[in-house]
């Protein structure tokens, strides 16, 4: 599948001069979706573009869809492309409210006011609209007519009826709201990008990078967390795309049969070089070596930094598959299985209950690395995990919770060491377990093993012996409803294709 995205023109190191085209481009990049960008002939805008606005797309089957929101909805329905699979309904509602703030308020005060309303901003804007071409009298008339059309919408919206000082204050209030809600989170809704991040990032980039100078210039940059957020989002498309390429060239066992095999060696060299660069930086920073004495007193903050480096940069897919596979494996525990079966959620006709239980658990577990474990937000997440199963009528005893937490603290490690390259070093294994041991303690779980090696021994004594057999997981998975599979079964299809299990 290759989409064609139609926009205006690129400018200011941005994909397009329109925040909405930019949002769509960022969304596709974050989702790792291939596309081709083309500029629209503005003389034919009303004819070619539904609603007379950009962006619009043409799918490879000829389907034409306009409006950035409608396009993203279409891509999710038709191709299963989404960034929101882990969001709960409450989170979706919050994201929608901020999306409306950006599209229906901040866009007018932060983009239309300096670019279109003010004469000096308009004169600055024209050369970018025409991509530096000579502006003839006829072209100027057409541009001014288009400006009048935009300003009519500005007045019709209501923002254009306010004077400029009032618009500036409204602009600052909206930026303040974004900064306050973002807080110390890496992304707008937590530890990874979602659809709302494409919109927030696109709008902030336009506010920061547009060449028009006005009283609002520099206000976004005065918020340190927004500056950090812009940096994180700018880098967010890179790990998503490169991890997908790396997965199918270096990690995939069928690499020899793929045309991409010819680039596997240089990619493997590059990945190895980048891995050791980050790995050595952590070693140098904290003095970790292969000697256990150098890391046995690793602080919680250090452990979380090491774990985050592994989960977000080094082995994002393998880390995710590790704990997602164990999410299903732990369901075979007699106590857990009995509680779930008693709840009736696997056979209940109300699919919403099933979906919420699955998505809420995955979301809560995934949210833990997003915050410092000693923070208030992390404490709230742990509290929600503790009450979560009771909320859905499922009661699991403390021994079963111990079993679950140990699984999640151990599961990603054999996956990475089996299929990743290079393998995890001892201090990295220690860091992952150090973090999850602390999570277990804060959940009130007793008798948590002290070390990763002790955790593995505990699981073996409990009958794990390297994990529930692949056949048992297959049987369990086939018995589940399709709706229970993460992202409509995409992970499960990957596992079947992979055809191998970690030891």
C-alpha cells in the first residue's frame, strides 16, 4: 500500500505550510506508513479537493478521502493503521478535547492571526506560498482573493471579531493549557506517541517555525516541557521506522529469503554501532561493568533509565512482544485462569467488557515506564492496577499477583537474548528486574526475589521452566475471541510468522 498525500508546499523545514497537512504527514511517519507527497495545483483546488481544502489522499485503489481526521479514520478502518490501540475511552475523550482546542481555537490565534490577518505577516507569507516564484499582478490578485476567503472564515469563526491584543491573550491561554497538561510526560498521553501527538506536534512546530514575527513569537519556547516535547516528537518517527526495517532484516529468521537481505549486513553493523554507543554511554555515566559489584546497588532511577533505553531505543519490538506474550501466558495460571473464567469475560456477549479489560491492563502495564517510579503519577498507575481486576469482577490472590509481576519482570529478557543482537549485558538484565521488583513491592506483593537469577529460579520452581509451552499459548490464543487480540490480531499474526519461541 502506497498512499498519495496532496498538500500545498513544504516550507520552514516542515512537510507543508498547512498545519493539517503537516499533522497527516507526521501521523504517517509515526505509524511507519509509506506515502508519496504531492503539491496540489491551487487553481484546481476546488475541483480536485473535496471541501476545497487540503490535505486529501488517494489510496492505491483510487479511493479519495479528504480532511485529516477523516483520512486517519479511513486508514484505521481500511488498513488498521492506528496509534491509539492502547488508549482507554477516557483518554480518547481527553485527546479529542485537546484536538478541538488546537483545531478550533489555537489554529486561529496562532496561525491565522500572524500569517493572514496582519499585513506584514501576509507579505512575509506570500513568497513561501508561491515557492519563491515571481508574483505577477494576476497571481497577486488571486492570492489576495484567497486571503479574503480565509479572513471571512476568521470572522465567521468569531476569533476575527476580537482585537489583536485579545487574540494574543487567548493564544497564550491555549499554549499554557498544553504545557500544564503535558507536565513531565514525554508525549502528550504518556510514554509513546498517539494520534493527538501528530496534531500537537504539527501545531507547535508551525507556531515555533513560522517566519512571521509577532507578540506571540517565543512564547512556546518559554515553556521548557514544550521544548523537550518538540525534541521527543521530532525523533519519534525515527525509532518507529528504523525498528521496523531492522526487524525485517536483522531480527527476522527468514532474512536469507528476503530481497532486503543484501542490506542486512550494513544495517546490522549500524545497529551494533548505535547500540554500543548508547550502551557505553550508560556504562561510563554510572561505572557499570560485568562485575556484579558495580551494579548490585543500582538506584531505582538508574534502573529506569537503563530499562527505558532498552524498551524505547534498543529493542522496542522484542521488548513489547516479550511482555505481551507473557500477558497471555500468565492467563494459564490456575488462579488467574479460574478468576477470568468465573468472570465470564471470555464468553460474555458484551464485547465492550472484554475489550476494556484487555486494553486497560495492557495500557496500565505499558504506562509504568512513562513516569519516575517514585512520582505521584506512577503511584496512581500502580493503584489502578491493584484495583483493576476487582473493578471488572475478577479477584486474584496475592500469590497469583506475585506470579504475574515476576513474569513481567523476566519475560522480555529471553526474547531479546534469543532474537536480539547483541544480547543484553548483565547490568541491563539486572536493571529490568530491579525496576519490576520495585513495582511488585509498591503493589504490596510479598516475598519478591532479590535478583533476576533468583526470579528465574522462582519461576522454574513454580513450573515455568522457561515459559509456558508455545503449544499451550497457541491453544489458549485460539480459544479467545478475535476482539481480545491486541491491534486486531496483528501481534498474533507476527508470532505465527515468526515460528520460533524464546527459551
